[in-house]
């Protein structure tokens, strides 16, 4: 955990250096990462003993996007809007790569590794609208922009986050036996 917390601090410093405000003293907190780890939702990338990246995964849309109300109704409305109703969903949160390791393909390989374990799922992610680098990263990796979405991230963040998605497309799989 100490190596993970150091990575988080380096990422926050890099974001602040770039003049962006979406990761700050209030989010994400070390306790968010600890809870992700304890709940079995945390994936990490390491270089030796050094944690150089992490991401939190969940299949609970209400927990991920509507943490105040935990509204299943809002979760269903979101799935209707993006056309994923009835599919297994994976939500990726807090994906971070240490600034010293960015622009080296590590984020793309990390994302591919995550997605390879969830081939049966469509993937959703919320992105700060000001985080143009992350939006570009996800677009390059096959995600599409849905646009601003009313997540429950607090009034101060209203309209500041966009929804992106990548649909699962079973290729060449039969749903019923041929014989």
C-alpha cells in the first residue's frame, strides 16, 4: 500500500502541474484505494516493487456513478441511454499511470490486460471533461464519448464529467446450437 500511495501522490502532483483540478486533495483519497484493495476491485501495474499504475473495477453501476443514492433506477436509465441494457457491465474508475511512465504504452497495455479479463462485458468510464489527455487515450482504445452525464459526484462537479463507453461485441459466437 505505501508504494500505491506514493504513485497516487505522483499522479496528483502531475495533474496539478498541468493545471488541472479533477484529482486533488479531496479525490481520490488513500482510503478510496485501500477500500478498492480490500473489496478486491483494485488492479495494479508494478515495475519491480514500485507501483506505477492502478485502476478500480466494479460491475455495480449504482455504486460507481450514483454513490449518494445508490439508485438502481438511475443505473437502468444510464444503460438505456447508452444502449447497454441487458449486458454485463464493467466500470473502470481511478485509472492512473505514474507520470514518469506515461507516453510509453503502459496505460494501453494495462487497459488491454484489464479488458482481456472482462471480454464478456461492455465498459463504462466517467472522465473529467477537462482531462483531454484521458479522453484522447480512451478514444484511441476504442471508447466512444457519450457526453456530459449527471453523475452523483456532488453539486460542485455537476456537468464536469462525461461518460465514455466501449461495447462488447461477440464476434462469430453462436447463441444457439447449430445442430
